[in-house]
C-alpha cells in the first residue's frame, strides 16, 4: 500500500506527523540524518500496527536524499504524501552569522525541500494525485532569528512555485506554518500540529489550502491554492 514519507523525522513534529498518518493505516518511510533521531518516529508508526521504514540521509546531500526517497518507494510503493520537515532552527541576528552559515541554513530549510519535491512530485503529477507538504514557520520575520526568517520566507515562495508547477496535475502542495516553539502540552503541541498535515492531505481539490498557520490561539489562518481556484483540469 502506498504510504507517507517524512523527511526530517525527528522526535517533535516529525514523530507526531508519522504517527498521525500511521493511525490512518498508511505505512511510513522515515528519513533523518541519524538512526537515533529516527527511533521515536518509528515507534509512533509501529504502535499503530503499520510498517515503518527508517532511512538515513542528510537533506543537504542531494545524492543521499534522492537515494533514500528511491528506497522508500521501493519498500512501500510510490508515496501518497511526502512531508518535508527538516530545518535548522537557531537564534542569530542580522550580521551575526557568517555567509557560510547562512548558506548551510538555506540548504536545509529550502534547497532540500526543492530537491525532494523535484524527485517525487513529477511522479505524483503523472499519477494524477498526491500531496507534498512542508513545515513552515516565522509567520512574521524576527530579527532574533534572521537565518530562519529568511529560510521560512523561502519556503512560502517555494510552495507557491511548486503549486504553479504541479498543482494543475493534481498535486496538493502546501505548508503548515508553526508560529511558536513546539513542545508537548503547550499551545504548540506537536500532536495538535500534526492534525493539519492530515487535513491538508485529505482536502478535496476545490478546497485546497496552500498554507495553514498554527499560531497557538486555536484560530487557523488559511491561504487558498491557485490550483483550487482554477478547479479540475
């Protein structure tokens, strides 16, 4: 049965999203830089009685990331949904981080998502459906988080570009923008956030959202996809 792929399957949002899709019966392929990082997410999947495939790859290593996505497809079949959840989250003000540091952050926050999308979205388009979802953040830029603010602005633009490219062929591209620090038992509980990914994946095409903002207030801000406005092709 085709399932889900989580790139950046850490113990927070990655684990929660993996568990949410597993509860619906989808097997899940988990991709992270280290095996230790994968353990919590794999446990969340197998607890639902479905298969978990754990794969190691750095999101900034194009060859390794593409190979891991290929292996996931070999093990589980072409994915119904791919979630890109990798990011570098750190505090740095304008001018504090070196150019190399900014490039490294951009490579994880944006370029890795583009690499993953370029690898899986054409196949989804050829099959006429699928979801490519990205974890966003920083709904408003903050000078204390310069590199992250820049990266998440890039994610928002990337989602729009991917929607333009693949949306007309039936691929739902969207982001879940998280407006605060993720922690269990808080307004930014990862299990609550994970619900948005399932909701996006199961939305009818005419209701596709391009972005959902989780700001901790219980109120959701949604931005509609251009592909949804265009209707079926």
